[in-house]
C-alpha cells in the first residue's frame, strides 16, 4: 500500500520524522521523504503554506508518480490548524467529513469536497475526533474575532486541505484531512504570521524576529503558542504512528499523547 502524507512545513513534520528512517528523495523542487512502516510505503510531501502552493505541489508529485507507474492508494492531508469553535482545544486531533474553501471552483461547481467516509471512520477508531468540516482559508487567521465569524461555516481552519484532497481525487487517490489543533477559537495569534510567509511557502524566522522586536510584549504569547504548536505536532505524530500502520491492518486503536497546558 502506498500512502501520501502532506504537511505544509518542516516544523509540522519534524516530530514524526525523528521517529522513522525517512529518506530525503526531493526532486524537481518537490520536498519529499519516504519510509516503510508496518508494510506501508509512506511518502511525505512538504507542500508549503497555502492552498495554491499545496495544489501545485500535489500536481507535480502525482504527475511524477504517474510517469513512474506508482500512484498512491491513500492521501492524508495533515498538519496543524486553528480551532473555530470552543469544542476543540489545543492538542486535539480532528478528522474532517468534508473540506470547504472560500469560493466555488469551476471544475467542481462547488466549494466543498467530502473526505473518504471509511478513512474518516478509521481515523476516529484510532483516536481522532470527527468534525463536520475544515475551512481552507487563503490567509493565516490570526484574530479570535475572525475565528468566531468562520465558526459559522466550519469547525477548524487551515490553509491546504482543499487543494490536497481535490488533487488526490483527480488522480484516483482516496483522501482524508486530519489536523492537530495548535490554537483555540478564543486565542489571537501572538504576531501576524502572514507577514512571515516566504515566496516558497515557508516561515521566515528573520521576519518573525522583526515583528517581535517591534512588539516585545508579544514574547510571552509567542512562547506559549510555540509550545502549544510543538506539543500539537507531537500529538499528530502519535496519531500517525497508529493510523498509518492501521491502514494496512497492522495498527492498534488508541493513541497516547501530551496535551498542552492552556
């Protein structure tokens, strides 16, 4: 079985990467890694932040895989996300029944895509909380007031899953979106991370530092957010360690994880 797992950036992938012997097989500007675990041939793709970047990265990888005659059976869009409702706390693992975005796509005629129902049920069995929908935004949502508004549309906000699932389906790959909550619905992010996103879809530490220098009072909140994000990424790694082998019938239901303090 061949499974593709996507993350936006290295920091989301890092805790899971450290647990397995992933080989760096990046090529053609695609940042990919491979490992075999419990009979599953796992490929990780770092898409960069944003719906357009993730769609382009997915298209490139799927085309390369098609040419090589090695398509994917399952695609898991993963990473961190913000909660839009009070039901979900930092560290929770959530799986979406559907993903939605902010406009109707002409080739689909709609702004929603349903995730594979069997995969969603499997994710729940391995410890994820099932939610109605993820909202794939075109920017990083930094303010709780905007989260409250988006909470009328979805449970969780992130920036890549719609294009990842859309492109997976286009190539006959089953898809699911799973995220770890890094910030709650009532939390403002400590700085405007939109200003730190590079042209390649990474986070610029220099740009982040520049914001902190201009607003030193943001440091305590930034430290708290960094800790929550790190523990959420570890919780996601715990989930994937159970879920990915489980896709081949070799995993054990239930995950243990650290829950960040709030």
